C-alpha cells in the first residue's frame, strides 16, 4: 500500500467515513468504470456513506426500541381482518401522527393483531427517523412505581418521555396497582402534545376506569389521549385460532369461545362514546 493510500485511510477514519474507507478500492474502481466526473464520484461516495449510516442507525434503533418480536406491516393479512382499514394503517405508518404528537389507540380482543400492528408501525417510524420505545403496560407501571418509591420518579418519567413514540402494549390484561392510574397520568401529561403515544388494549376505553382502578384519573388520561387521536378498533376472532380452524385443527367456535377473556365485542364500537360513560 502506498503512503497516499494510508494517509487517505487515516483521513477517512478521522472523518468517520467508514463505509467509504472499508470499500475504498472497490468504490474507486466502480467510479472509474462508470467514468464519473469528480462531482459525480463524490456524490456516489457520499450516497454509499449515507446508506451505511442509515442502516446502522436503523439497526441500533430497532434494538433500543425493545420490540417483543419482529413484525412488519407488509406481513399483516388485511383480508383476514376486514375491520382494519388498510389505508388508515398505511397513513399511521408514515409517522405523521408522531410529528404531530398525537395518540393512537389500537383496541380489540386478544389475538387480532394489535401488537403486530403496533410493532409494524413502530418499525416504520424508526425507518422514517423517529425514536421509538415499546413497553408492556405492566412493566411500565411497575417501573414507574418502583422509581416513585425510590424518590426518582422524575428521572423515570423523563426516560419514558424521550422517545418520539412510546408504545404501551396490553393495557388492561391485568388490574393495575393502587397508584398506577396516577403514575400513568403523569406520564401521559408529560408527553401530551410533545410526544406521540400508541396504546394497545383488549379493553374498551369505557372500561379503563376499572382497569386503572380510578375512574376519575382514567377520564383525565383519556381526555388527553383522545384529544388528538386515531382510534383503530379491531373486531373478530384471534388470528391464530382462525388459522388453526382453517387447517382443521379446531372445530367451528361456539360464541363463548370467540369471546374468551374479553368484554363484549360491542363495547369496542365507539371509543369516544364510551369515554362519556367513564365520567
Ligand atoms: P394481539 O396483540 O391483538 O393480542 P398479536 O398482534 O399478538 O395480537 O397477534 C397474535 C399473532 O397473530 C401474532 O403472531 C401476529 O403476528 C399474528 N396475527 C394477528 N393478526 C394477523 C393478521 N391479520 N395477519 C397476519 N398475522 C396476524
Ligand atoms: Mg398484544
């Protein structure tokens, strides 16, 4: 290797242009083969560097987001779930609601794809350049309560307020602890109109007073969430059960088995309407 080559490698390292550095010979050959002008060659090198940096950022952000599984919007079978408006999901996947600091509620019985859609939208948000954090509701409340007990609530609230999109998964599977509603209220207030929140729940918003153990605080939370919100209400039966049934592993359901561990389908009908019954 020539001294010129070595000093070029050193400069590229110092400038952190690692994609150009690592493929230097190939890129120079390629630029020569295509007979690029200096300006074109510089643009070509910059494109490669940016592509690598974007890829790194995306991979790192996927890790930081702590998604429980990998799911994409493109893997979602919209035909199997006619209650989901594909155009609305595509719109949410653009991340515009995040730029506007809005809330998204994904409501419906277990197994209908709420977490799948939340992860899929979250991944698209990361690709679009937003920071995302996914947290199960129980874990969120447990962490807030613990920090509260240690006199470090403010720190924890800041932690959960930093990402541009906070996804709170599975609100309502189990009842919360006593001051949970109030802790959640503080978080929602802090993020209000600053950061976007997405919540998945198997309970209609009318039940959140019971879920959170405090109807008054639940109403205050919903008041903020629903002010600028998108509500996606999914109906129907669990996707996995449906697939099993199709393959003949399960018999056609009786109505009771369709509604396992959830409230009546009808309560998912109108999110805003149900809020009124909380007050
Ligand atoms: P929920 O959060 O509503 O309880 P999940 O999102 O965890 O349900 O979905 C359960 C499983 O079924 C996941 O593996 C998910 O990927 C899959 N699934 C659910 N609905 C669909 C769908 N319409 N198309 C493809 N996969 C689906
Ligand atoms: Mg889920």
